[in-house]
C-alpha cells in the first residue's frame, strides 16, 4: 500500500510539474504573442518613418537641383539677353550723314595732278529722309574726303541699361576736308556748343552733353576724369574714303561709337 501511495505521489508531482511547464510555456507564448502584436506595428511604423525620411531627403535634393537649374536658366537667359542687346546695339545707327559728289574737275597745272571735288553734305534720319532741307556744299581738293568727328563713347553697362544720358555714343561732325588740305583748313560742320540735329533725343543739347563738349579734351587726356561720368573713350576720328562723281556716300555712327563711310546702293542714290 505504501508503494502505491508513493507511486501516486510521484505521478501527481510529475503531473504538477508538467502542468506548470505547460502553464509557463503558455504564458511565454502568450507574452511573445503579446510582444509581437505590440512591437510589429512599432517596427512597421519605424520603417515607414525611415522611408518617409528618405523620401524627404530625396525631395529636398531634387528641390535643390531644381533651384540650381532655375538659377542656371535665369543666368543663361540674362546672358542671352545681354548678348542680344549687344548685337542689337551694334546694329543701331544714330548719327547719319550723306555726302553726295556733285562734280569733279581737274585742277589746272596742279602737281601732282589732282581734282577739285564738289560735294553736298546733309544729315538724314533712320529712313534716309533729310533732317534739314539746307544742304551745304563744299569744294574739296582731291578725290579722297575726310570727315573729322569728335566722339565720346560710354561704358557698355550704360548703353545696355538705356541710360538717359549715356544710352548712345555722341559725336560732333567737326569739319570736312580733302587729302591735299590740312585739317585746320577744312570746312566746319557742327560747332562745339551747337545742338546736332540727329541725336536720338533731339531738341536742345542737355547740360550733360554740353559739359562733355566744353571739357572734351580734358576727358580725352584724363581717363580717370572720363570714367567718373561713364566715358569709356573720348577722341577725334576721321573716317575717309575715295569718292567718285555721281555717287552718294553714307557716314553713320552706331551707338557704341564706331563709324562707317561707304557708298550707298544704286537705288539709294536716286
């Protein structure tokens, strides 16, 4: 009987141990399940937040790239605009005059042999219409004619910005003479202090222009003084060409201060 009770007690103990183990295992499993149920969403949330942060960084990088491209595009657009402005300015004509050769006759007993050239000098607008009905006539010794000009050229920044006083170079047609004449023997055209008729603004000469002509040779000889009022260069120029009877020649100045003197086309001479 004692053995049977011992056996029963042993079996009960084993059963209790087994049940306890089952309960512990069940509790562990339940805890693991609970932990998993709690932690999984947190893990997924962290992963989503990481993905979102990565997306934010990618978006920020793309925004920086877009901003850089926009800045580059604006810079290129500004550069293109400046280039187009420069090209347009190079093509603009401001002060335009014509020299019509009316006659050429040999000068008797001249040595070396030369001719007396009679010319007509007048200014025209951009469409070629004379500005002043009065056409001045001159008799020039030789068949090569010079037109001496005083010109003040301004820095490009003022021209590109269409500055009120410095949007174009300004000039005076000082005198006209031939190859066998000294410049001081030439015939006067504009007088210093006069109001050239074909300036883009027209009308009375401004105080700014008057100041330039009054002190022209000081500006020409003092680059620092010239730079103070935006003058890039101030000097005399004397474009010239060899002329023929019956041909009309056009002298023009562009806004940047360059001169051209060339014969007009046949139809333009009529």
